């Protein structure tokens, strides 16, 4: 049974549900091409990881890696100038597409598999949003009640108790966090459909 506080799901439990969902995590990991990065040493000798690479670093050599640090390609020193950067970006894009294609083939057998994954992801995201909005409503009602009590005490010339002030502050902070999570989940929902659609188009292309 999910622990509750005052008849509502506590924020800690709620965020654990929203953030640790296997289906949601899979959707974020597997929709669209991977972020393939450059890893190189800058002029001070420090290791840098970025999506772009300056001409001098491209000339010195670099690695092309996945977002989790797996090395896809090691490129030795090359001629300086814009051509080196163009070549580096071309190799990064080729590696990115290769990773995307490998992941699609590993996870899906047919377009129908991707469409099913898309629907599961969208359902999961909508469910998370529904939980968050329900909790937002419950916290808002509690905050209004606490503020009403504080207002009565002030009108009666009584000091607002420290416990009541702390409770109001905690509820206000909780509202901020829930609204932040709602914004994140809304953004994820809006982008999920497009990401899976790109997966479908790419899958068709590499299997045509």
C-alpha cells in the first residue's frame, strides 16, 4: 500500500513513482537517436565532453562516445582547419545514426512493435500527469485551509504559531516541486509522440 500523508500521496512517494517508472525510463532512453559526443583534451590538457569540437581539438585527435561513455571511434590527429571540424562532425553523425539503428534493431522487430511501445509510453506519461495533478489539487486545498487558519488567528490578534507557519511553508514548497514535475512530464508527453514517429520512419528506412 502506498503511504499517504493527510489523505494524499506524499511528495517523496509521488516523485519516486513518477521518476523511477521502468516504462517511462525506457521511453526516454529508447526514443530517437542517441546523443553521440566528442571527448577530447583542450589546450590546457583537460578532458572535455561536448556535442561539438573546436578546430584545434579536432586536429589533435579525439574520441566519439555514447552518452554513457562507451567509445564508438577513436580519431587520431588530423590536418588543422575547418575541414577537420567538418570531418569530425560527419563521423559523429554517422556514429549517432549507427547507434540509433543498432538500438532499433535490438529492441524492435516490426513497426507494430514501435507503435505499441509508443502507446505504452504515452499511457504511462498521462498516468503520471494524472497522479501529479491530483496531488497538486490536494496540496492546494491543504494550503488554503492552513492559510485560512492563519488569517483567523491574525484577525483575532493572535500570533500565528510557528508550527502553522512551518506547515504553510512546507506546503508552498511542495506545490513548487509538483508544478515543476508537471512541467517536465508535460514536456515529455509532448515530445514522446514525435520521438517514436521518428523511430518508425528510421526503422522503415533501414529495413526497406
